[in-house]
């Protein structure tokens, strides 16, 4: 069963677009730990999966 209460955002794992995407998320106040080698990262302060 899927959890329809969380927003899912796709982004590249590495590269220039990834860096820009991380900066945008940080500027929006979304706290995410993307340093681990996981496929999906959960935001710490919002119902968002990256």
C-alpha cells in the first residue's frame, strides 16, 4: 500500500543539476539528509520524499 500523504520529488543523484536542486530545497527550508547512499531520502521537517 502506498502512502498518499507524502509528496515525492525526483532529482538526479549527482551532477550540476543535483547541486542546484539541493540548494533550492535548502532555500525552501526543506531539511534532507542526502549524504547517505539511499535511493529515497525523507525530509526531516515536511512530508516530502526525495
